[in-house]
C-alpha cells in the first residue's frame, strides 16, 4: 500500500486494455482495492484467517457438541444479560444464564443428561431471553438453523433441529455450465392445488419439467426464512434457516440433491442488502439496541422497503490518550452508550484513583489505516488539559489490545459465514445477490436516474462499506469454491465492463 492509502490493483493494466476509460478513475479504484486489502489483512492477522472467519456457524448459535452436550455462543454487545429457556427446562426464565465474555460475546454450555443423551431433544422449542435495562425480550438466535410457528401462535420460535438420521447427500455439486440457462422459481407457488407447495413436491414434480424444457440451472427464491410470506422472501428474519413453510431442512437437502442428480446447477437468491424490521422473530434489536448488526442512525433504515440496513463495516472510536480521574464517572456513562467498546477499556478506566491518570494507547496509528470514518465516537471532553501525546511510550501489545477494541467485524463474519453455510450445509452452487443497487449507493438508487456515466459509479454516492462487503464475498466464494457463480442484481444502467 502506498503512503497515500491507495493500492494499485493487480493486473490493472490488463483491465485498461478492455476499457481505457477506467484510467480516469485509477485513484478511486486503487482506494477501493486498498480498503478491501486492508480488511483482508486484518482478518488474516487478528481473526485466525479467512477460512475460520467465514465459518462462524461452527461455533455461534446453539450447537450440539460431540459429547452430546450443547454449546450456546452469541454476540450481543448491547445486552445486559442472556438466558436460554424452552421445552427442555419447562420454560423457566432464568435457570440457564449465559456467561459474559469480552468483545460483547456470551457463552453457555449444557452438559449431557445423566444417561449421556443430549439435554435438548430434537424439535424442542427454544428462546433466548435478552435483558436490556429493566426489560426482557424473547428472541431467536441470529444463527438459528430452523424456526417455525405453532398452530396456536403466529410468532416464530427457534427449533432445536437434531434428527437422529440426518439426510446424507447422494450427489455432488454440479460443475458450472459454460452458459447458464436459468429457471427462476419459487417453491411455495409451484403447485396447482391452491396451497403452499413444499420442497419434496418441487423436487419430484417440478425439477423433471425444468430439465425437459432445456434449462440447466435454477434460481430459488424465498428460501431464507421470512415471517411475512407476501414479501416473496425479501424480508428475511432468520438468515441461516431454510423456510419452514415448505418443510424441514432435510427436505430442502433432498430437493437440491434431486436437482444435482438431474445435472441442474442450483443458485440461491441471497438477501444481504437489508433485513426485516421484525423484533420478536427477526434480527432487528437482537441485543436490545437499534445497532448491533445494523447502523444505529438514519443509515440503518430503508424508508421505501421499511426494513433495516446492515452496518457492513466496523466502527472507529477516538479514545483519548489519557483521562482525568475527576471525569471517570462521566466517561464511563458515555462509554455505556457505545457497547462496541470492549470491557478491557472499561476496566482500565474503572481502576483510576484520585491521584493518578491512566494512559490509554492512542489509536492514531491504526486509525490511519481505516478508510471509513463515518461512525466515530469522540471522548475529547474527558482529556486532561495538561495531557501530552504518549504515543512513543506505547508497547506493541497495547496496540494489539486497542486494535481489537476499536475494530469489530461481526456483521461481516455473520454475512460471509451465511454464504458458506448455504454451500456447506445445503450444497448450493452459487448465489444471486438481491438488491445490490440499494447496497452500493447511499441513496439506495432512489430518485436517481443513472445514465451509465462512470462518475456515478465512482463518485461520492457510492457506499464503500457495502461495496467492500461484496468484494470480500466474491473473493471468498471464488477462493474456496472455484465452480461457484455469483450474480449481482443491479437495476443501474452501466457498462458491461463494470462486472
């Protein structure tokens, strides 16, 4: 990376041979590539590498352990307490509290029953109780893999899905065709019987007809769980759960397997551009705040879609190099409004006495690497008037502590892991990313007539954070799955070379 924060993309000269007009935007293209490279490097250095980072589903959520115990692991930075309840404990509200860890994470482990069996039965109903202030909310884990509703209740519940004989795929994923002939389809409306069809009906009756008509690919809509059926699947409430309207998870696996048996390449319509505003059975206000996975300001709401917008980046907090003990209480009060600051910093400040100042490593060096500075919390009011820059005295290990304190990438972990989940768990061959125009532009493409001029794409209206997520997603998918196909749904008139 150059001193001015820009990094020339590899093979940029080759790109110019296809479209010489891009030479006028070399600086902006290089800046965007530098942002991508910075995030990728940070994941490799601080998150155990891209492979581990994008497999969050292996340790987040409510999982059965090899010893038949159950491990619960969540990220809820704004919550004051978490509890697990359900059929397994007679719905006792606070019998099983989570242990609070650093970085806004919570953990709970349930041992096996005395007979060695799992403490939570297959198909048991669960809820995570989230306490925020004086309020307690029944929630679904963001990583829930199966949710459903009972006949007596319209609210969706999390289901502990642990079948004794889980479905085993008989056929591998299909090699990418040279040319895709895509049949777009919705499982629920595939029946003539005036009812919501299911996965097995589609597998046994519709896939053979698709093959007969000469298609080699299908694009499945409305698979990610959505409480509001009329949204056609575009108001997602549970991102890791296959829609229960069409049957249990194993039936979706059966359907994908049948498609692969017929040589059909299977694409999933993935919705990472926004999320449902549902709070009881959705991701919204999961930790009791408006933030967490979303922007907690005006950027976190899509007025036309009436939905929540993801915070695809981390936040940068300007922490002072030193704090006057007289302002300790006010500082901690301010800190409490920003749950992303880790407990490490809170502890340091709490240990202040009346005679000493605490020196907190300045994030200046790290901040220089960060391209986005929109979400900034400032604590300048608490800096002693006589303080001096102590950066020369900072040890490398202190920089690492603050690096973790200032940067959090949990939304990226959640969404990138979601992509891998659908491939690893359900054998999908690729994705069509919905609503990319809304992601790529601060205006969400509303009230804007795109002419195809490159200045519109490389201008200030472009949302670098969302674009960086799409870049990371595309890079990750093609790195781990060479035959994957990624399609962006964009309603903007631009040149083919932009793809």
